[in-house]
C-alpha cells in the first residue's frame, strides 16, 4: 500500500470524488473525518470518482478525536499552507498518514502548532493565491511521496 490520505471535514464532493480516484490509482487508503459538507452518496462524489469508488478502501470517522484514537500509533504528517516546512522534505514512509484539512480553512491552527515539526506546506509563489485546490494539493504530495519511495 502507498499512503493513507486523510481528509478532515471535506466540504466539496467533487474534490472528495477526485481524491478517491487518486487514492485507488496510487494504491492508497482514504480516510474521511466528519462532518462532511455533503452526503457520501452524493452523485457529485460518484461522478468525480467514476466507477472506481466501489473498489476504494475508505474509512470514516465521527470526528477528529475518533480518528486520532483509532490511529494513535501511526506516523502522520499534516499539510497546511500555514506550515513552515516544505512538503518535499517529508521523510515519506509506506503507510504514512497524510492529513489534509477542509477546503475553506484547512487544518486547525492549534493542530499545526502542536505538530510543527511534522507539518508541511506546498509553496505558493504568488501573493494573489491563498491556497491550492485540495485535490491538486493531495496529488502533488502523494506523487512526491511515491517518487521518493519507488
């Protein structure tokens, strides 16, 4: 298996569907932390994930505390535009958890501060862009990791 892709409170069904398809293509497992901004059976999730969704390994959690309780001993990195470390410096490991926040505000700032050494960002070189699309960000990080592992 590649990585564990974690989406904390995803809001946009098309992003989740696309990330699901990416997860399957990259040999990753998808973890979804509630609350969601949509229903998992939303046709937009299915359309973006195409007919691949049924083959995907997906775990859902009631909230962030539930996620951390069930995965407390796992190696995790946190991705946020508020981080100081650059994603290309992640010491990728198989089965590592790559944790991404929701589209509107990302991960909680306290979580990033608490995990400062394990928090990373994708550099943005224009002051006019606040953040990248979540599906694009996940793709960048996952394939950087796969490049380093294989």
